[in-house]
C-alpha cells in the first residue's frame, strides 16, 4: 500500500506566510497528502486564502500551543504526520526525504532537517552571537556560552546539552551529508509517527507556548525511540528577529522544563545548567534596559510562576 501522510499547518493571523506554506505543501513530489490547517487566528484574509485550497480547517482560538499541537495529531488517523509552521516553506522533496528516513529507521519516532533562515540571522540568539564579535564584553559572554553551556557544539544541529540549552545548528546548512541521531526536532518542520506520539500521551499541556516540543522529545527518547536529522529534508524559516512578544511565557515554560526534564549527569553539567538559568534571567534585565520596556521583566516573574506551577501540579 502506498504511503500517505497528513501535513498539519498551525497558523495565527499571518495569511501571506500561510499561503507560502500551503503552496510548498501542494508542490510536494509525493502522492497521497492530507492537508489540515489549525487556525488559531481571526484574520478574514486567512479564511479567504483557505477557501482556495483543498484542506480541512480546524478553528480553535485556545491560546495554548501544546493543546493545539495535540489537537492536530488527534484529528487524523494517518500514521505519518508532518508539522509545519505557517512561516516555514518546505522544499519539494521534504515529505519524500522524511518518510524514506522513517522507513530506514523503524525505531525512529521523528525526523527533521535544516530549518534555514533567508535573513542574516536565524533568530535573536544568533544575532547576539554575531554582534559579540564587535563587543569585547559580549565576546567573552558568547565564548563562555559556547564552550561551557553549549559544550562547544553551538553550531551542531538539534543537540540538547546538559545545561538544558539547545544548539543553533539546525538553522544553518550542514557541512555534512549524513543522517544522524539527535536529541530533538522542531514543530516548525518535522514528520513523526502517530503511534509513537500516541504511546506517550502526546504533548504535555502543562506547557503554554515553549518547550512542549523539547519535553516531548525527552520523553520519546526515554521510551527508546530515536530522533533523526536528515540534512536533505530542508525547509526555509521566515522567522522575525526581535524581542520576544511573550517574555512571561518563555520564563514560565523554561522553569517548568528545567524542573521536569533537565537532569545533568555531571558536576560540570549541573554548573552549566545553573549558569544558563542565570544567563536567561539576566537577559530579561538586559532587554528591559535596552528597550526601556518594563514588560521584559515579566520573564523573571514568569520563571517564578513556572517553579510554583511545577510544585503545585
């Protein structure tokens, strides 16, 4: 029986981005594709665009990303499921490359690949890293972060370090062409087996907007599943660079993730984890001063809330 896949796009009031993502799915060199769009927004233009595609639309305005991720896979009976962000664009052989990898590795739950930015930076952390070359103090901080917190693996793809921090390498074209087992993927561009996600109960809905995916991958690996990085499964991520719109939720979910999932297995790793927590919370102070925006301080209150929520769960 030929393979079939359900590709699920999650969107919220970015109609032009959504059209590009939808077009990239339509152009796939693959036969049997079911397309579902989980619409979390209210933009009229989004509805107009969706009317012109052969897709099933699930409308839900719940502001909890972990819930929406579960809503996606629970609304299809396909064994192979692709997740795609509305600001991502997949290459024409993305599905074919991903499913071939899942066939090659029967114990793999998830496959992902490069998620490359068309802009100068792949995100704010990369922008800060690049700016460090022009500032002696930032250069010292970035060097410490690279060597100690990220274990010298900053530009390797999909590594979860003992510190609880993720490496940046998925946002760059790889210097290698071999598939490799990794620690995590990204819900912006990945294909997974429904049976694997279902076996661990899906995404933990205690997370709001961040780290629900990281937590999922930690649990999958504990269950014995593999996560595979395929350098040929390429996508483009039209990510916006700038200060976070939701510092409270980043702080909150980060604290929850650390308490639930980060388990350093060495003294060095424990010190790196502590250092990363300090760096994150100092970052909110830095952004508050830089932007003169008190809202950035909610990252600190969010972190405290995450600790409380974990204890009270």
